[in-house]
């Protein structure tokens, strides 16, 4: 787990043909970067947060036509729940762009990066104050490596704050334009384990099932039941993380008809079984 800061001139470029064993988060303060992973590219502008998954070819550099790229970065292993926050901002699997984080949040995000950099060096006595990245050229903040378990937990806490601030603010600006779809999404989020169906959700927003299904897909890019299944799986993941309920109890609490159905849906979303997911956490 490493935290650092760059302010790089044109010509700076990193290429990893096999990707990185860790995840990589980059938050642009000024200038712009060109970021590519798995054959998909984006432009990282000021206020943009880019998150790259592990073990996929990646290439990033100062964007052509820009004088520099100033950005904070961190290599880390994510907590399982983070992928749910990033899912709405996925370009391709393992490549996420949270674009246009509101300027009002930038000071708080910057403070969280400073804190992560400071805490990464614990328990090294009394570390020197973190330099202000606005004042120094080049690598104004030297990379800090978190080796001790307490340091890693503190850094993860700071990164979690950054992700929550960025993804929640961006999601708030991207809610469906139709209030009936927004209402349906709110119902699903409030009670993912309820007996939702296309007909029940359509009735709740005073639409016919066919009209509702068409409108929902047009607004969100998903079918209503796909959204329900995703909400149930992520609700189950939180129960696996935070409780000692057995798999059958979690399946019931999350709205699945059987533990088998739950395990199959969970594996499709996370790539491993609920039991394996919980074992990995422990």
C-alpha cells in the first residue's frame, strides 16, 4: 500500500503490460492525464477520480497538449464493499472514472490524501509534516509505504472517505431524469430483500409493467430485475461482512428464494462463493 503525489511534465508515462498486482487510484488536481486500461481510455481532468483494478494492461501519461499533470495516487487492495460504490462509474470491468467531483469537496478530499500519506508512515515515531503539494515542483510529496497493519487500516479509512465523497456526489448528479424511475430505485435500495417484481414496482409508480420496464431500461441501462438482483447481492455482501448470520439466513434476508439461487447470483457478481467471500475477509 503506497500513497504519493506527482506533478509531471510532458513525456511522463507509465506502461504495465501485465497490469499491477494492486489497485490504483488517481485524483487529478491540475493539468490532465491520459489513462488507458484493457484497451479503453479516458482523459483525467481536474476533479476526476480514476480507479484501476489489478492485473490488466495499463498505460497512463500526461495528456497530449497539456503542460503537466498534477495528481495524488495510491496503490491499495480494496475493501469488498467499495466495488458497489464504483459500479455506476465503470467504463469496462476494472476501470472506473468518477468524473467531475464537485469543487466544494476538493479540500476535504485533499485533506484525506494528506492524512493517508501521513498515516502510511506510522508507527515511525513523529514523522515530518507533509509538504504542501501546491508549492513544490515534481514529486512534491515523496511516496509513503504503509507496512504496519495499523498504518494500512488508517490509509484504507482515508481512501474509503475519498471514494464515498466522490462516488456519492457524482451519483447525486446522475440520478434518472424521470422521477418514477428514481422512485423505483429508491424502493429497491430501501428494501432490497422485499418481494419486488416488475409488476409491483410498476404499480408503485403508477405505470403499466411494460411501460415501466421500457422506461427503466432507457433511464438506467438495466432491466428492473437486474437492478433488484444487484441490490440484493450487495446487501448480502454487507451482511457477510458485518454479521455472523449463516448463508441460508443471509439468502432469506436478502430476498433470494434459496441458498443455491443466492450462491449462484453472488458468484456471478463477485467471482467467488458467499462462503469464500466471508473467508477472504477473515
